[in-house]
């Protein structure tokens, strides 16, 4: 829950900064893409870690 709230706060801050003109759209796009990729990778690694407790050969 804390992770979801923290991520939402970061994304809304980036959107707010883009609306105010503090950062340009290309930087926002890169930040969003990197954030999504890191989130997907983290979820996959957590899934494999959880799976390894059930399957000793992993």
C-alpha cells in the first residue's frame, strides 16, 4: 500500500511539474517509461523470488 501511494505521488508530481512547464514532455515520457519498466522488472523478480520458495530447483 505504501509503495502504491509513493509511486502515485511521484507520478502526480511529475505530471504537475510538466503542466507548470518545469520539465518538457520528452523528459516526462522518459521518466514514465523508465518507471514502468522498473516496476515490471521488480514485480517479475518478486514473483520469481516467491516462486522459488515453492520450487527448490529455481
